[in-house]
C-alpha cells in the first residue's frame, strides 16, 4: 500500500523550519506473523518533538535523520496477523508522521485498543492520552495540592494545560492559567473552568507577577511549568513557602539559546521543591490517570479543544505553529 | 554586669559593610525566676545572617534594627535561677553577638547542655551543630545517595561543606568539592577525605564543568549547593538523570543582584529533583543527625577546621570576610 511519510531530513540550526522535513512516499511492507497494519486517522504534534530534532542530549534519544518523525497516532486496524487485534479495532500507538504503520502487536505498549463510545478517538492523543497523563502526574504526584490551594499552569490552553486545569478544579483548587492572547485566556476560564487566566504577551516578569498577585491573592502553592522564561520567573515571584514546581517543558528555550531562571534564590527563600519529569518514565500511573481523565471527558465535564490540520503534508507547518503558540488546544493532524 | 553587644544599625544597600553594625555597651538585667545568665565563649558567624540583614522577604524574619545581631553561641552558665541549669554548665543557644545573654530556660529549644568530654565546645556551633545538621539533612533527606554514587558540594571547605563530605564518605560515596583557592582544595582532599576538589576561582561555568567531568567521570548524582551562580551552572552541566539538588544557600547573590540559573532546562532534561530547605524547620532530624556527627568528631574521624576571630569587636569584619570566602572552615568569634 502506498504510504506517505514525513522524515526528518536535517537538524535545525537555531529555529526549526519546514526545510528540516521531507515528504517521502514508501510502500507498506507485507505483514509478518504477529503484525498488524494500522491506518492513522490522527497524528499528535507535541512540543517534546522539538527537543528530539536536535542531536544533543535530551531526555529522549534524538530523532534519527532520514527516518519517519516519531510520534503518537490513533487509527484503525485495517489488516491483522495477530490474534490480539482485528480489522476495525480503534487503536492508539506511536505510528509516527505517516499514513500507515506496521506494528508488532506482541511488543508491550506498542498498540492499545480504545473504546470510542464516549470518548472521541482523537482525544486519546490529548486529554485521555499522553498530555492528559502528563498533567495528572505533575498535579497528583509532584504538586499534590490540598483543596483550596492555588495552582498555576503555563500554556494553559494547550492539551496539557487544560487537562491540568480540569483535574485541579475537580480537586477543589483555585486554578490560574497563563496563556498567549485574550481568546485563549477567555477559553480556559469560560469553557474549562479556570478561576483566572493571564495573558503573558508583551509583559516582562515583573508586570506579569503583578497580575498574578491579583489572580492569586493567597500566593501560589503549585506550578505546572510548560514554558519557562518570564512565565516561570513571574510565578516564582509569587510562590508561597513549600510550593512545588512540576517542570514539564521549557518551550520558550526550545528553539535557540537557553532561557535562564532569573531568581533561583527564591527556590531557597520559599523552600520550593522542583521536579523535572517525563511521563513515559512513570507508566505505573497511566491506568489510574487514564481512568480519571476518561471519566472527566466521557461525562462531558471536561471538553478539550483541538486544533486540527488537514492532511499529512500540513504536519510540518502545524508543528512549527505549535512551537510559536499558534495552536489553540491539542494540535492534531487529520489524515482520514 | 557590663555586656558589650553588636547591633544592626542600618541595612546594607547592596554589599554589606562594617558601617551597618554598631558596638554598644549595655548592662545585663537581673535574673528573674527560671532565667539563667550565660557567658558566651564563641559566637557563630553564618552566611544566612546576610539574608536577614535585608528588610525584604527571606526565609526568616529580618534582623530587627537597633537590636543585638542574632546568632548561635556556646558558653557557660555563670548564674542560674532555673533548676535545669547550674553554674558551670556548658551550653549552646542563640545568644547573639554579645558577651552575655539572659535566657528563659523553660522555653523549649532556647538552651541545650552539651558534653565537652570528646567534642570541643566550639564544634557545637559547627560540625556538631546547625551547620553539621544542615549537611546531614541535605545529604540524607534530599540527596539520599547510594554507595558509589558521586555527590558534590560547593563551599566545600566551610562548616557545612566539610561535614557534608565527611558524612558522604562515611556512606561510601565519591565526593567532589568546589572551593575557592588551592589551599582549601588541598585541605578537603587531604584532611577531610574528599576524592577531589576543584578551585572555582577565575573560571566560567564551562571551564569549571570540564574539570568536573574529570573529577566526576561517572557524572554527578547529587549536589549540595551553598553558592549558586557559576558553581551551580557548572555542576548542572554534569548531572546524571534523576540527580538531586539540595539547595541550601546562594551566597553568590547575597550581596547584590540575583544571580540567575543559566540552564534551567537541564532540570527537565535530567529529571532533576531540587529542594530548597532550612534546617530549623526540620527539628525532628536533629537528634539523629547530632548523634552521627558527634560520633564522627568524637572518634577523630572528622576533624573540622575553624577560623577564629578574637574579641567581640572583630565580629563585623569576620562576618564580611565570610561572605567573601576569606574564612577557612567554620567562622567563629572567640570572646573568652
């Protein structure tokens, strides 16, 4: 079967660009015993992919050159030589930026059947998938807030940020977001249920911290950090004693020079616990987290928003837009 | 009784100076029931005192203006109206920068009798006192290293740094210090038993990190940070996955502008856990920590070094020298 793919052709020097990617057409190989052929309905685009485009050490191996960009996918089994899957099964996996993938069904964690009765298939790449579990881990395992405490999240309108907000509200927290632009701020307050959201655009850490003082009058007990830079600096200026920071991403620095933390002494002054993590190293929490997230979404209490780009060829531009914050909610590419 | 005291006269603008302090002569008040009069033999000088000289929020209340500089003291009870203490008892307390203090013996934690059979009195302000317990808490409760792991400490030749090294060696760790100057480096290696020590003077983070790579060929699993700035940046460039940072001090920034953390993204890349702490909030560990430290010192396995200034009037200059790293080991002022 003809299978269009997007490869990483060369590594970015500084800012990533469309010329780092290359559209290639291949043929899907014939299935061996135990394999299934999956047709991808959606590709997931996630900030962590930017780190993997570099050759330098990051938490994951670099994305190899001349190969399909790796990433999460949801789709449908179209052919199976495994007793575990049948044609028509809806599945989530790591198929990468291509229209089809051939998967060894016996390898643990490669492919998981999902139920689309109450949860739309695409949400298994977002709120009921890796981004949702990421939010859950940072909130529950690192920040561990008490009801009534104030927690904040940057990139609040994204897949992780909205899941964080929904989970924290369900735990009785005051939730304050930081997002880029009034529409995103309005969205997380009116549709996700955040108590407040601050537009970071055009503001330095000091100006931002003054707005945080208004939105979080009792100070900040926990921060889920996706961005770094001024967002992190500003929240740190408003942290309470014994606050916790779940450090999940530093998208502000992904494209170029490292972005410093301006006031590290505040970690000491406020006896902060900060923990960097990646959710794929904590597979033990996924079942519990996915169950809670599935219930929030399935019951309609949490309605995640998606930015959907059309067609495989749109993936590079959609990804670059994600890095600039041009997406609004979970960024997907729709293939079918 | 005539009692000379040093008061905080005014707050520093930028760098602290001798003119912030004022020598005052007072009379010790008559004892009420339950009180004891202590003659101080040694005052402790500690970096945390610099933070308290500022009015701004720190982890402790600011040092009040026009009052005796607060701080740890060891001495001898010279008069007692409490059944708990008798004249001649050796005691450790928080008597401040003065020759005598009157203490309410019934207030928990104000005064503690100590045994000077095996441990010299002055060490109760250092290795077998607050700095020793500080090292113990960061090592045992935050870094929690396995035998064979590599741990580092900045300000290695100081009271906290040497205790940290002695405790970590006793746990089978590879211990690498950072200190200012070849004499201090030589001392911690030859006399405290560090495996290596790096002189930070005149080096940027990159040069320092190259030396760390030599001294810690398997990378760094734990850091006890007293200094911040380039020392912290350099170690962060050599951290292993799941490393821990016990953040105890940032002396590099105490005197002026905040010193940024240059590569905060490494906390994410290496999934680091960083925790700021102050040991007075963890009184529950003191008995266990003091017992271990007392045994290390009492048995002669750990011989802490002291810098001793003579006479109360020398306290301000000795304190300013400590902030510049001019001390060598625990900085004390001898009064008797």
